[in-house]
C-alpha cells in the first residue's frame, strides 16, 4: 500500500472534527471557570478579607471545587464537552493530580495514591522547577 492510498483510506475512515463547536465549548467553559474565580474574588473582598489573602482564597476554592467535582466524576464529563476549556491552569492541574489518586486508591495509599498521584502532574512540576532554575542561572549570569 502506498502512502497516498493509506492517507486516503485514513481520511475516509476518520470522522470530521467539529472544530468550531469545540472551540466555542472551550471558550465558554473556560470563561465560566474564570468568571467563577472573579466571583469568588469579589465575594472574599466583599467579606472584608485582606487584599493579600484574596488570591490565595480564590485559588484554594477553585482547587477544592475542582477536586470535589473530580471525585464525583463530574469534572471529566465537563471536560469531555469543553476539552481545553477545562485546562484553565489551576483547575486542570488539580484535576490532573486528583484523578490518578482517586483511580488508584484501591492499590493502597503508598503504591496507589502516592505513586500514581503525580503520573501526569509530576513531569509538569519537574519541568517547571528545572526551567525556572535554568532561567534563574541565565538571569544571574547576564546581571553579573
């Protein structure tokens, strides 16, 4: 089979992706998560919380809600329709840590939860730490 024939066969068998529909879902769900963050921000400020503590309270609330929805298997259903819209950094990262922890709970706390919790998030954390150290070294060297 030639590459062209194979390409035609794959194109014929692959369903068309509803790109515009997916982008709209991602936009609106991601926007809804961000709007929820802003509502929480306004809520905490309105209750008289110190301005320095408000961002932490909003972050903690979004992480808690994300993990709660993940534990009730709601977050994955939302992600199925919204796709990238649910990868708003803090909620998507919380889901990426909580999902494997919940899934592998039956294997025990050490080899299940502890070992599998960072299967998705571990490389992200490692890459973030390593790249920030390298950026700090480059920054230091150029300012000497």
